[in-house]
């Protein structure tokens, strides 16, 4: 099962992708997580990516595509995967389709988690990420058991630099210009599925399991 998560930044792609990965036993591949791990480890890729991420811009396609194509060719991906945050541009989607076609494969579902821009600002302002394992929470909608402390690893939580209000507005504009056209792209491919992302986390997931099968 090869699934792509679409939606604005903060729509809940990562939250749902983790649940899909756990239920359907496929790896969760988040390009944002891969970049953040590279930044943390001080790699060349991380240094390059950070300059774009801090400004709310997309990392150039050439830094993303090969990385994802290599990743989906790894052995743990034979039964599928859930891609979170990729593709984010039409050229990325085309490159993915081309790489998969060369292997006689294709994406099965592109799930668009729909959340209006007004809700996104609250979502991102309340998102907290763990400095250790990268797990994400929300102050109001997905709180930790102990305030400010990660449930999974016990480290502290922070507001991501790119979740600050001024950067969120920029990221939303970038989303509308560069990523939203993918909705048409996957509609034309006949694999687009829409879910309402404004309802609570479990309800969104129920709608996704109806699409993917129980
Ligand atoms: P994305 O991966 O699309 O950027 P996240 O999954 O990180 O988004 O979700 C953004 C924030 O909103 C997180 O703090 C998350 O806990 C919270 N969140 C996710 N889904 C919902 C939901 N259905 N209702 C309320 N809050 C949500
Ligand atoms: P995310 O965690 O998915 O919100 O991603 C955080 C940031 O990483 C984005 O705002 C981009 O700067 C960068 N990024 C993640 N995935 C991609 C991608 N597929 N293409 C370009 N930039 C990306």
C-alpha cells in the first residue's frame, strides 16, 4: 500500500501518517523529519535545507527527490509506505511517478487532509515538538501527560522555528502556490481521496481507514 499525505502545513499529515504506519505496518517517511534529523546531525544536507526551512520556503526539488527515491527503494518499503510531506511540487510528483513506473509500481492513494487556513494558524501555534525524538503534540488538542515533557522519551518540547506566526503565513502562501496544484494532479490520476481534517484526530483516522480498508 503506497500512500501520499497531502494537505497544508499543520493539517495533520504527520499525525495521521504515524497512525497509518502503525495500523497497516508500513514505514512512515517524512521528508521534514529527515531534514530535521540532518540539521540536528550537522550534515551538509541539513545545512543547505535549514536556510530554506527557516524562511518558510521549500527545499529545492533536487535536494529532495533523490533522497526519497533512495528511501522508497529500501527493503522495508516492499509492502508500501506512507509519504508525509512529499511530494510538495508537481516536479516532485512527476519524479516519484517516473521512479515508480521504472519498477512497474504506482502510488495507490493520495489522501488530502482538508483544513481551512484560519484553523491552520491555531494548529501550528499550539504544535510542540520534542527536541529528542521529534514526536509532535498540541497544547490543546494532543497534550502530553506532563506539561512540556515528551511522553515518548522524557525530553523537553519546543515551538519549531518555522511554526512561529510570521513563518506560518509564508508557509501557507508557499503551500497554495506550489503544493495545492497536486490536488488536481492526483485527481486526474484517479487516486485522490479527501478527508475532513477539522474534526478530532480519531475521527479523521476513522475516515482514512474507511478509504484504506479496515
Ligand atoms: P502536518 O504534519 O500536516 O504539518 P501535524 O500532524 O504535525 O501536521 O499537526 C499539526 C498540529 O495539529 C499538531 O500539534 C497536532 O497535534 C495537531 N493536530 C493534528 N490533527 C489534529 C486534529 N484533527 N484536530 C486538532 N489538532 C490536530
Ligand atoms: P514539514 O515537517 O513536512 O512541515 O516540513 C518542514 C519543512 O521542510 C518545509 O517547510 C520545507 O522547508 C521542508 N520540506 C519538507 N518536505 C519537503 C519537500 N518535499 N520539498 C521541499 N521542501 C520540503
